[in-house]
């Protein structure tokens, strides 16, 4: 997502992130994050557009089952949207009123 992206573009990507997180097609926006000064043309896993050399990118290393590791590339704006939606999803899954569910 470009830094000057429209509100419509933002909403479309936000909805896509929500759907993909809920379906398990996109992992939670967690993991080791490295800022990369310039994009490499790799595809952003959030919006599917390329992260061009004039754009700042983030690389996120996720740990899968066992020794599996996956590194994904995202636009900085897409990363923050992904993080916010991950936090929203986690908060929605918490018991109401902060109750732990433990008697």
C-alpha cells in the first residue's frame, strides 16, 4: 500500500487482512521484524502489490511448527495495519471484562 493510498484502498486492505486472519490464510502479525531501507520488488503478503525500491519495507520472520521459519515482506503501512488487526482479533477473543475464566 502506498503511503498516499486512498481511504478506499485502506478499507479494502483492512477487510482483506481481517478475512485472511480469520481464515488462517495470514499468520498473526507477530514475529521478528526487520526494517529494510528499500524494497526489493518482492510481493507484499498483505496487499499483494510489489514492494518497489523507492518504498520502505519490513521483513518479518515467523516461526512455524518445529524448525520451520518463513520470512515475508510487507510495506510499512501494510505491516501496521496487519498488526492492528492482529491485536483487534486477539482482543476480541479475550473473555469479557478481563475475566480470566478461572474460578
